[in-house]
C-alpha cells in the first residue's frame, strides 16, 4: 500500500477545511448562547423594538397605544430615507413654542441626547443630559426622573437632521414610555430662535 | 536551479514562519478585541448603527440576535486566534465576517446610504478627527480587504497543502485521509 504524494496534501487540506467549518458552526453557536446569557444579566436587556404606532406609519394593524392622551405635535414619516437617521420612528415632532408651553406643567421631562461635551457647552433650560451613545451608563441616573408611562418626554439633539434624539425616543418608547416627542430643529433651532440657553 | 531572492522572498519567509504567523494572528485578535469593546458596552447604539444599513429582513429578534452575537463572536475569535484553540474555525470565521462586512459596507455605498460612521469600531455618532477617518466606510473597505487577506494567508500557510506543519509531517488532529490506492 502506498500514497500518492501529489494528492495527499490536498486531501489533508480538505480534511482541515471540513474540520474548520465544523468548528465555525460550534463557535457561532457558542457565541449566540453566550450573548443571550450575557444579555439576560444586563440591567436593561436588549429587546426587539415595538411596532411603529399606526399614527406614524398610516398602516393598518400597527400598535396604536401611543396616540391616546398625547399633546400637540406633527407626525413623523417612517419612510426609509438615505440619511443617517434610522428608519424607525416612535416619537412625534414638537415645536419650540409647544415645548415652552409644556415645560411649565412640572412633569414634562426634557432630555438632551447629545454627548456630555456638547451638553457642557450649553443646553435648553431644564434639560437633563441622557446621551444615547452611553444609554446604559446614564440610564440609572435618569430613571429616577422617569415617573410614569404616560409622562411627556421631549428629546432633542444638535440639529434638525441628527438621529440621536429619534434613537433615544425610540428606545424610551420600547421601554413603555408612550408619550415621547422630538424637538424640531434640535438645539441649533432653539438657539437660532434666540431662546434662552443654560450653561453649566 | 534558479535561486529565489529579493525582498518578497524574504518577506514571504518571515510571514510564513511560525512566529510570523503568530504575530499575524495576534494582530487579527487585537483588531477583534478593539472592535468588540464598545459594541458590548453599548448594544443599543450598536443596534442603531446596524439599522442604518437598512437591511429589510433585519428587524425584531433577528436584529437583536445579530446585535448581541457579533461582539461576543468578535471577543471569542480574538481569544481563539491568540491561543490557537479551534484555529481553523476561528480563521474561517474571521475571513467570513470580513467578507460579510465588505458586502454590507459595499451595498450601503452602492445604495448611496449616508453613513458617516460604519460602526465597525467606535459607536460614537459623530466621530471626530482621526476616529472619523478610521470609522469611515471608504477606509473600512480597504482595511477589511487587508484583514481578509491576512486571515486567508494565515489559514493557507497553517492548514493549506503547502503549510510548514504539513511539510514537517505533523498531522493535524483530524483523521488522516484514506491512502491512495491505484486501480
């Protein structure tokens, strides 16, 4: 019995490839199990986002629990765009005038979703910094101000095109806070209108 | 017999040596460790980055599973590449992930999606300075190709038909193939 030196190395390589593919499947399964286990130990486990409310999509069969008891605001299109903003929307738009009127009720929570460095440069009076980029780190401090599911919450970020406020609003909505708004024009719009800014 | 010389020959020898191959694996491992950190710490932000690629079927639980699994997989691959345990699988998955990232970034670029930060390393919304460059899609197309090349090179040199392990007569732990029997 003898081996063909020309073919044996390739058969070894083939055996290695088969073994590698089997290992790959094992590594993928192990990663999935570990990821789910790790997620279940988090204070805020990651869950799928709820369906976009009907009033934002205009489609039948979507969750419409957001509509009741909400304050003025225009709807936001859920149509996918080519911008950096994510396609999902779970908040209504609110103008600076509407925000000013709401802010006096004592229960509206104003959240600045920008990074702490931007917040330190100035923010809308009464706003609490809750950077979406560090959601898990800031949530414990902000959660004390989240009082009840229907509490009006207004989020804003740098300008009118930024996505952080929408992402924060979407996340809060998925956590059960159904009365969430996004400030039209963001912080820049607020400043351009000559409104008061607080500096820490 | 023609004697091979030149920088490419010596580079190939150096990169194919056991220490050269280990250094390349360590480099890949370092990339995976750097890539998984922010994604593990801030899964919500990472999910929002994946959403920006606007993949129609990737929503709900599939999106959550991908968001949670990718950083853990990256971490695991880093350890496996470093230790050499299940190395064939780790190298194949490294190459596979690079290919998947290339397809993802490429389709986003073709569709004209305006993604400033690809979410490959940092999950900051608006990275500045060098971070902006290193997280740009253009850089990552080139960089992922480079990493894909390293993964394939290391695999070929370690487990391919011309690998030193093969040449030295060291068998892998797989069962030996059937000997060739002429008819």
